[in-house]
C-alpha cells in the first residue's frame, strides 16, 4: 500500500471520527490544504465537501495576515504543541465573517511523525458581541459625567449597534398615546415629543404580551397586516416594556425597514437588560438600586456558561469588583466562597465525561432552585465554582452552603449511577477593609485546599 493510499485511509478514518462531533472540526494536510470538514464545520463555513476539498485553509480566514501568522506560530511541523485556545476571525463561503474560538495543532501517526493539522472551532461571535455590549453598558451606566439624556441616547446607540437595527426608540405610553422620548434614526426622522397612536406601532404587541416581542421578517410573518408594516414598512422589530418603580412606563425598541436574521435568546436577554437600565435611569434610583439592577444584569448573563447555566468567569469577576466597591463604599459585608467537586477526575474516569457534564449541569440546576435571591454563583473554572454573598454574615452563609451540599449528596444522579458520590470542598472568607479581588479570592482558595487536605466534603472558613 502506497503512502498516498495510507494518507487517504487516514483521511477517511478521521472524517468518520469527527463527522458527528458538535463542534466544527477542520483537518488539513501539512501543506494546509483541507482534506476533512465534519458536518458542523460545513454548516459553519457553508462549504460543501466538494467545494472545499483540497483547497487552502487560507479560504477560511477573513484576514490573510492571520493565516500567515498562525502558520508561523502553530500550523507548521516545528511548532511547539499548545493546548491554548485563541480567537481568530474567519470567513464563510458567503463572505460573512465571524469570531471563532479555536484550538488544535498537529496530528501525528504512531511513529510520532506529523501527518495532518487539525483545528476545532466554535463560533464565538454572539458571546463576544454580548460581552462587549455589556462592558459598554457598564461604562455608560457608571459614568458620572453623562447627563440623563446622554445616558439614554448612549443606550439607544448601543442597542442599534448590537442588534444591527438602525432605528432605536425610547417611548412613553399613556393609554393609547405613544410618545417618543428619545430616538436614533439614520434620517433624523424621529424627534422627542412626536406622538403616535399606540395601535399603529409594534409596541402595541409588546404591551399586549407584557414582554419582549421580536419579528425578523414581518412580510413573511403572521403580523403582515399590522398597521405598522402597512404605514411604515418596518420589516424587523425587537421591543421590550420599560418599567419604572414596578409600573409600566413605555418601551425600548429597535427596528429596520430591512429583514434581519432570527433573533436568538441572547438578543432577547440583552434587550431586557437594556430596558431595565433605561427604567433605572428614568427613576433616578440611588446607588443601592443601581447595584441591584447591575446584579440583575449578571443574572441575565448567567446562561453564558452553556453547561451549568451559571455565570462565566469574566462575568463573576466583574460582579466581584462591583460588589466589593459597593460594600466598601456603604460599609456592608461581603462573603466569598470557592467550592470544588471532590474526586471529579475519578468521576470522569469511572463514569465518562458525559456523566461528568451531567454532574456540573445538576449543580447548576440545584443552584437555580436553592440559590437565595441576592447571592451570585459563577463557574470559576472546570469543576470549581465561586459564590458571592452580599450583606450576609458567616452563619447565614454556612446554612445556605450546607443545604446546597446536602441536596447535592442526595441528587438523582447518585441514584441513577451506582457508586457515584457527589461532594464538595468549600473555602469561605469574609471581606476586610484592605481586600482587593485578588486577595479575597486567594484567601478563599487557601481555605478550600485546607478543606481538601482535611478529608474533603466539608467547609473551612476564617
């Protein structure tokens, strides 16, 4: 059998192995020509096998400088093995670009000889866009220099940019009167004080549902006969009610005369968050209410960790900084706990990684049911989690944590998988006046390792 035949056989084997993996996988020759794209990769890049086979991977990069740079750094036979993930901008067959979270490197044969390159890619555009929007929202709402009107205007501009919808309106609704409070419009066709009948706006549907409403292609939807489409020709719309002190005030909405792609759950949650902040600005809430709204913002982002449903590390780090700032400013207490599953590697080794994922998902479900309002849970990394307990003394924290640990021990998974024991080791510490985020986390981490060293399945606190 020739080397060429062996290479072909290896390609077929790799294609079979990777075909049904959820993440996009691209396999290339040492000359960086594509020999295998699994189903997820073909969907992501919108290429058929025939279109991409034996083509240079340069076709997949939005910026050819990235193709050259990564060839020098990673995709060459002399490169050091690296398991670090990185972000790069790719381009699909339609010429649309996206941000891809990427890992991979060389595939070697049994003799250690390099035979292929592999890249595993996840479209990270939505998460990165949401993170950037939230960072900008934080900058807007925490600025002491902006006036009320400037804050609202900045939020409108932030929304039009994030959703790709050029018209943004903050309205006040009284009965059937729809009044424009502030607006962004590419032709300056809307101005504060303009009044419309509520019934000829899509916002009437928001008020009927009392919740977010979104339509990406109205002319092909069930509301094609709505007066707003007949009068204004708006094909795409995303709107949410604005509440002020618990009462409906108006709407925050974004629209376009052009259709757009379907709105995803993250779009809806981002809009809800923007609407909440607009309501906050209207009410001119004090710092304490502002912090509660910021906490709601973090809760909305809890779904960024798809496995557990808890906050991502970047999200919880932002929350920790905000909570510490508030606690120090107003002489409030703050308690931080770091917890880690005991013998988690053994769970993966014995029962498989799928069960390990089920364990982490189970923990997230328990938190959603048992977590107290005001406490904030996040995934710190792997099987390690962090919890912030604002304005709660140590006794209250220990009660909450012990309840959670008891429920975890008695979870359905322990009954489903014989021999599966789910326990946590926990380190808990209270913030001092001299703490910063790094010192309080380090102290909680030391206490966590004390708990492990003293037998696991316990809490150590200072």
